[in-house]
């Protein structure tokens, strides 16, 4: 039967000149109706029906062939995280399906919509213990919001539509297992169940939060008016509302603490921006939250807070969230506001009283500036063996104002939240909760595929790069120029650094150096190597010159093994630690000028209520 010659979406439906269409092509047309433009993966026999449809002249979705299905899944997930359309990843029956698992688990942990299509044996071979046959759906049962095996060829386009709708509506992973032969099957396009073939994508409506309750706003305002030492704890729910949160911060004299993945929401140089909390964070945030009397907790799920006792010294707790399941999850609420974070912040900002003088504010401003001065000192070194800090300084100096950053997991995450100077013009994404190493390079693929005209950086440690570097050639092949910066210190630094606090033996964390620039060149990319501070500025400019010519670049930055200062276990206060301990700590982390928050509080006439923990969070990994 001849394939359709015309296929137009009209009013959410499709009109076709022919009455028959392959189920595979029909499924692709449904995806197209949802705005899907790319499928990531590797072809296989069990995906033959779908791949045949991908090659059809009337298919408008491109296939981006990766070198590992894990990379494909991560790229699809990061594509959505960067604000792109829904990503689709495919994996062959058996090994391909299992390779997708890391990317899909990251999506589940981060509430990210994604569609995974799993190949499967043809119907006649199902349940026959065939070659590579695996009961695949149960692998995703604990994380998938939609998890089905297609039962008939006629079901395929309908279930693709259902899967995508559910993934987007429920912000999660949709999994479809498709027998290999279904994609080839010719189905009646005008009588698929009760209606002609269609995609519900053009008519999809996003849920809008109900208006916030004025009584709850008033209750929050009353507590904030009474607060003497408030902080604003801002999560991703505040994205797009950074200016309002900053205005509220100034009005009530409350420093802003952000979650790790929310740095781009605020201006880097905002005077009361205290950074993020705990290990991947800033000194001022870790100190301020333990001295605060009132917390405005907005649009965030901070899982560390319960187990680490982040808010143990807080008297009043106000929470804003558009998900009722999150209200009260991490801390008992004095006021719970259900609704959109931006709307709630605007309402509070309009009603709350202005605070003119605040010793609390002044102490925090001084503490934040002291920390900024420390970071700047590290970044602005001009000679010697290259440290990670000077790499970030060069990136900050030369990256485009609206550059996009794909960040891998490990020390590079910690270093990026401290030394990458971001504003709301930027975007940065990582694997924040699942924390899967290797996500940086796939993220760069997904970002550049979504924003071909924006500058994209992939910042990655050598341990993570070793997991995914075969896909540098994917960037090259598909003309997706990215600047990959590999922080090479021949160790799993984030793990090794924690072992210093917990283990007698620092075992299993070191590995052999590799010439990553040569690996890049072997794949058709530009490879650059740098090991001295004196050279980093020139090398980054050279990388940008090549990037401007459409080349993929890998900078192999051979950095020292210096450990970034562990702000979750600060040892700066001689009222809590011996002079010997404090001096050794400052020497190790080049932190001679860092001042404990207590001193700033006392200079403003306030008393610190922080008491040293007995275990120093030793076993918090």
C-alpha cells in the first residue's frame, strides 16, 4: 500500500489523502504534533519498524545517532531542562533498554518529561525466551508515570499520544515497549478506534495554579513583619521571578539563599545573594540559615534539610508551593501558601512593611562580601600551576552574556555554583538530585540542538568525561559546536574530598591521566591543553575563535588537586575550634581573610546562636 502523500494537522486532527499509513510513520506524525523534533538513540533490529519510518520522506523528525543509549537518554532529558521541546530516546530490546536507565532515572528524580521507546522482539517471538528478550517494563515501574507495552499496531499512534500527554502533564518518564514488527504494519488512518489519527499536542493546556488565598498571604506578612532575622529560601519555583524576590529581599532585609540548581534566577552581584546551602554551596548560606529566626521557603524541595537539620534553629517557617504534596514535607509550617510562587511573592511584596535599618542585614551583607572577596582572590591569580578557579575566571571574562552551561556532577558542580558568574540571561543545568556523572556532554548536545544560535559550554571533570567522550564525535557529525572544558586532576575529586572526612584509607579514587585533546582531535574536534595560569586566558580565547568558526572544542585543563573549601564543615571560628585547627584550615584552603559570621553578627550588636555540631556532618555524602 502506498504511503500517505499529504499529512496536515488541522484543528488538532490530521487529514490524509490516503487511508493507509504505517504505524511507525503515524507514531512519528503524532510526535510531530507535540513539537518533537529530535529522537536520540542507536538503531537496532528491535527498532527496525520505527527506523524504517524515520527514513520515510514524509517524516520531519530528525534522528540524532549517539554512541551510547545513556547519552541519548540524558540528552533528551537535558533538552527539556534547557527549555526545549519534549525529548525522545530509543533503546533496543534488552541492552539498549537497560542503557537508557540512568537518563530516565535522572528525569524521574527531577520531574522532567521524557518519552522512552523500547524496542522489543516481534509479536511471534514474545514470551519465547528469545535472543535479547527481556521483561523490560518492570525496570521502570518505580519511576515511570506511564509504562506500557503496545498490544497492537493500531494502538501505537494512540499510545504515543497518550504517553507524551501523560509525561508532560505529570512531569515524568513515559515508557513504551514496541514490538519490532508493529512499525511496519499498515493501519487505517481514518478509523483508528473512534476517531481519525490525530495528535492532542496542538490543544494541550498547561495547568494553572489557583489564585493564592489572601488569608494565607496576610498570615505570612504578619510573621515577616515580626521577623528580626529572616531569610528567603528560593527554589526553582522562583525562576522568572528573580527581580521580585530581590525586591522583597531588600524590603524586608532578608538575604536570599537559593537551591543549587537555581543560581541563574538571581543577579550574581546582588548584594544579599548568599548562594546555596550545604556541601555544594556558599559559606554565607550555610551560616545565615543557622542564625535565622524566620524562613520564607519558596518553590523548592530541599531533601537535605530534614536529614541535616538545616532549619533546626528557625522559629517561624513559611512555605509557598504549587504542589499540595510538598507543603510541610521538609519542615513544619507556620503558614502554608498553595499557589504560584511568583504570584505569592508579588502579593507579599505589596503588603509587607519596609524595614529601614537592620543589624541582621548589615551583618549578612558584610559576610557575603567577605566570601565574594575570597572567591575573587582565588579566581584572579595570575601565575602558577593552574587551579580550577582561574579556568572559571577566564570563562566569566569571555563567555557570551547569554551563554548556556551544561554542568556535570562532582567538584565541577560545586565549583560552578561558586565561581560561574550567572545572571537570568544564562541557563545552567545538571543532574541535581540523581547526580549522575556523565550528564554534562549529553546536556551540551541537547542544549545546542535546542538553541543553535546560542553559545554552549560543557563543564565536566575528567572522571565524568571519560564516561561519555565518544560522543564528542556526535557534536562534530551533526554540526553542534560546543566548548567542552575538561577539568583534569586524575581523580574522582568530589568523592576523594569526602573520603578525607570519613575514611582511614583514600582508596579507589585516583586514575591515570589521558590526553583528552588528542581524543578530541581524533574525533574531528579541536583539542587544546593548558596547565598554567598564565596561559588560560589565551587558550579560552583561542577556543572561542574556533567555536566562532563552527568547530567543536575540547579544552583539557590540567588543574591541581586542591580541594575547594568545605563550607558545610567550616573551621574558622576560634571560639569553636582551637587556634591550631583554624590556622591549619585557613592555610589549606587559602582562606586567611575569611571571617566567621559570628564576628559580623557581634559587630552589629547581635548574638550568634550557632553551636558546633558534634559530628561535623561527617557521614553526609
